[in-house]
C-alpha cells in the first residue's frame, strides 16, 4: 500500500496518537477516507439497482429537490475532474499514485450517484437509505482533511486544492441535507383521501 502512496506510510502512530492534534498521513486521507465511502456506494449499487428495477413506479409531485441534487452532484463531478487535473499537474504521473487515483474514483462514483438519483426519480422513490448513508460517510470522512488543511496551513501552498476541497465539503453537506428530506408523493396522504 505504501508503494501506492509514493513510499509514504498509510498509517503513522506517532502522528496520530503522540501528537498535539490527531494528524493523519496524506496517504490515509487519499485512500481510506476516499475509498470507504465510494466503496460503500459501489458495493451496494448492484443490490440497489436490482431493487430499483423491480419496484413499481409511482409519481412524485415536486422535482425541485431532484433538480438540486442533480446540480450539486454535477458540480461534484466537475470538482473531482478539476482535482484530477491538479493532481496530474502536481504529482509524478508516470506511476499512478493514490493522490491521482482518488479524484478519479470520486468522479466515477459521483457519476454513479447521478445515475442512481435518476433511477430513483423515474421510479418515484420518496427517500433512499443507500444514498443517505453514502452522503453521510462522505461528510464524516471529510472532517479529517477539513481540519488538516487548516492546521497544516495548506492554503499558503496550494490555494486551488484548498478552495476545491472546501467547495466539495459544502456540496457534500448540502447533498446530505437534501437526502434527509423526503420527496413528496403525488398520491397524497391518508388524511387527504379520507
């Protein structure tokens, strides 16, 4: 795994436990904190796609949340591509390191999320536990890099990386908030029918 990170270790106990603040290696932030949420979506997608294909379609009355989710997810794809281009420019691209692979994995995963959002809308799903868990994992995994950038003062070194990461954090948080709110069904509630 260290060879994937250009020789840097994935885990360093001295940085994490015997430091003034819990610091994680860049390799850990580019592998575990990216691959776990993305892996969750990729592992659950086949089962969720199967469910989406067999569920009986219903109609949803509002499309504002869906449009907002798709716009935010599209922005996340664009940000991941920008981070990929920055990583290709900043790092040695002769060997594929974790710093180069992480934005590519995120971009493909966000495209998968967009596909799932589209299928959810077509089938009229009110809410999705799979997507909520995915956005929650991304939000929690983003906490470590969020404070690491501040403590390491990376804004003085690579402003593009910092700006794209903080925009990414806010967009993921918005997706999490939107996934907490259920869509409204056009079939109405029981009280409306009585």
